């Protein structure tokens, strides 16, 4: 009988320390399950069916992480699963493929009959499935060994493909023949990179060769599926390593990445080529999807706008605008939400907007900050501070210590200003259009007056008080 245990002699010294710590101690047959999951397993077992938790929840539990979702598999046929959970709130999410979703306390749990898959004509879904009563046959159809493990209180760990050893070694490896796994579903190519990025794992050589060879197949994967995997990849702790190793794969999704690979910027302000600068920029911002995608795209427009002066120096005037256009296209191709799209395009377009005084110092002037708040809003202004810092460091021209000190100063100044609850939008003004109409203004003059007052308040020329504002506009 297999149990959740550890084979310390198989540990790979290249595996991340946190992984080796997490699964380096024997845990026997114990796995902490939510009470609802235990109840579901018990109910299936009491009805005479074998049942396991399977896939990502087993992987994450072995890594010492808290699973986000708990999926179950069972020998019970779909109609038997329905009988077992008669009276429960259920959703027939994929009954013909053997999956019934059971809702317990508003949390969904997918329960799927052991199955083997037929051919994948659409390279996403099997054309047909055959139900089986053997857990090992079911695990054989899954993508990677670390996801092809199942566990039950009675049987312990079922791991026919060495998933636990690959976890210990920090390796992403396809179950069986990699080419076949990727032909079935090309998204697995990107999923391999995502898992390697999120867990800081290496990719098995055979899996690596197959995903590189079959990368063009990503072009036929649905945008929403690409989007979700790409954003998770970008937010992974080993994102930089994966971006450096697989730019050609990512260029299938975002073609504008192609010209950036190895591109010599020929500019004395940049130490590295354009792709390395981009990767360092991605690494330099917090693990937030909008910020990470912004840095991935912020200089995509450079190759198409380059000019070279008489000294051979490369210049990239208005590359921000071209990059913003590319960001807009990417947002559409990935089916990003409107809010995500708008933030992305704004941040790419203004990623290198000046945040300094004319003499090159840090501009924390009240009026300057208020105008930036008025233009971008607090969320985007804070994001621009972070982007500016990462972009400067990623040139290799300025030190991290210098740029982080500047970032702290900017944030401190902004925090102090916002604590005063200042006026930087029209809605913050102590007067509105009705007040100005009562004062005798009409038509366009009302809007013009409101803008004049806002400018005056931000410049410190008048207090944001109704009487003072009306007096100021009368005398303007």
C-alpha cells in the first residue's frame, strides 16, 4: 500500500529549498482534508465506490501549501455519483465526460469518474471518454507527473508515474510521451512554463524539447485559456528564469516579443539587450498581473521606431505610443477586462513619464503630485512609481539602492499628501456647477470656471472653500 512518504535519497540539490523542506519528512497516510471533502469521500466509500482526492490538491498538499481547489475522482459512474449525492446541490458541469459538481457550503467540488480519453480532434477536449474502474488508468491521461497523483484515507498515495520524486527534484515532466500530451491540448505547453515559474521548477529535457517543437500550436488555443496561464506565469517566483529561457514560445502568443530577443539597444543608458532589460523590468515590479504585463510590453515598440545618430547611438522617440498600441492589441487578443485593458494601456503609454524636477531631483512638490493624481488617479500613480523604479534599475545605468531610495521618498510624499484629503478632482471642489450658475455663469463658462478653480486649488492659489472659490472666480 502506498503512503505519503518521502525518499530523501532522491532529492535533487537543484530543487528549491522550500520544496525539499515541504516534502522531506514522512507523513504516513495523513493528509489534512477539509471536512466537506472528507464527507464526500466517506459518502462515496459507504456506497461501495473507491474515491480519491486527485491532481493539484495532492500536489500542493505534498508541497506544504494550502490547495485552492479540491477535486475528487471515483470508480462510481456518473449516474451513480448522482444517486450518492441525491439531495445535494449539484451542477451537471460535464456529465457526459463523467464530471458532476457538488456544492457544499457554497464551495464547488468536482467529482469525476475514472476515465481514459479518446482522440483530441480540437486539441482541447477528448472526442470521447471511456469510464474505467482503475485509478492508475485515469492518472495516465493527465498532463504532468506532479498532477498525476491521487490520495485516499484508505489507500494513501497512488503515484504510478513518479510525481512525488519529481516534486522532490523540482521537475515538471509530462506523463508518458510529451508530444502526445501536447498534441492532445497545446495549452499544456504554456502550463508547463507556468508551473515551472510558480514553483521555481526545472522542466524535464524531453518535455522541454517537445514544448519548444510544438510551441506554434499555441496559436490555436482559446484566448481566455492563454490569458489565465500567461498571467499566472508572469506572477511566478521564477518568472524571470522562464522568460529568459523561452522567449520564442511566448512570441507565439505575443509576436512583438520576437524582435526584442537579443536586440542591441545601442544606447549608453542601457547595459543589456532589449529582452534582458524587459525581463529585469518584469522581475522588478511586485507580483501583480497588471504591473507584470505592463513591464513585459512597455518597450515592445522600440524596434520599430529606432533611429541612429551620427555617433551610432540608438534613439527611440515615441516608442511609448507604439508600445501602448501593442498593449491595446494584446489586451484584445487575450480578452482582458475593460478595466485591466485601460490600466495596462495607460501604464505602458506613460511608463517613463517624468517624475523628476528640471534639475533631475525627485519631484515631491505638492502641486506636481496633485496634478499627477488628477491625471492618473492614486492607483495608477502608485503603479507608475513602481514601474519607473523597476525600469530605471533594469537599464543597469542606475543602482537599485538609489532608485529604491527615490521610490520610498515619492511614496512617503504621496502618503503625506493624501492624508490631508486634498482636492485634485472636480468632485473634490467645494463648489459645483449649480453654485456657479447661481453666481451668474452660463453654458461653457461653467465648465471652464470649474477647471480654472481646480487648477488654482492644486497650485495653492486659493483655498478649497466655497466662499473663497466664488470670490476667486469673480475676480478672474
